C-alpha cells in the first residue's frame, strides 16, 4: 500500500521563516524534478517523524497531497537536528510512471540461522552491505530485496551478482568487480559440531 501524507504550499522562505515553522510543529521541505517547478512545502512534524522511522518510507514511491494536488515522489534527503529528535528539512523528487529511477533499497537477510556455516561450522554470518542501488520503473520498486543465506557454507561469501532481484529491477552498478554482500566468519573459540559434542562426552 502506498504511503500518503498531506502538505501545504510554503510562501515564506529563509532561515527565519523555517525557524517559525519548526516552532509551530511544522517541517519545511521541497519537491523538485520532473516537469513541474520546484515547490516549497510544509508538513506536520509529528506525522513525518513517525513516517521516517519506517523503512518503507525511505525506499518507496510516496504520495504527497499538496492542497488536493497529489504527486508521486521519492525521499531524496532528510536533515536532522544534531542532538534533538527533530526533523529540520526534507527533499522529495518527483517520479514519472514511465521513467526508470535510481534508488537505494535495503537488503533483508534470511536463513542465516539454518545455514551449514552457522549450524555446523561454528560461524556467524557478517552482513557486509545493507543496501543496494537499483534501477527500475516506479511500479517495480521493491521496498526491500531478500537475500537467502540458508545454503551458505563455512568460509563462503555471497556476492552482489548472486542476489535474486525482483522482475523489472536491475542493479545500478558503480565501479568494477562483484562486491561481497555477506560472508561466513568462524567465531573465535568455536569448533565444528561433531568435535564439540565429542569434547562434551569426555568431560
């Protein structure tokens, strides 16, 4: 289900105006890109604070209702106060249904607890990369990409090229090579299951 929230147009701009908005419980922001002009907006701070805590808000096409004019956007930047739990400013970019977009999508790792590396090899699986850059049409944008670690053996790694992407989604590659996404590391002091059981019997 698409995340939707309301905003109003913001006429007064500048540091002083933004400060007054924040004191009134509002967050200033901007919508840019696409065929429309950049649009300064203001939103309810509490609503946006809670939305920003949702992983999906950062990797989904959002729907902003600006005084009845609904726009599909993605979140491009959020600025926070250095020590208060306060959102200072949000940047949104318009998306067009027929144009491919670049977006960072989180990885969800599953199955590591049942993998041979963990169950038999005394390993823990380290997640090296927690998000990937993908390219797709807005309708195909996944909230996350699942990485199945259930078959990982001791000492093995999962590379970017081994991740199964949803239909219509491709990697937006940066640089050369095939980066490691997750790797099985032997836990210090751990032994294989059979040896550990043998030692228990002797004790």
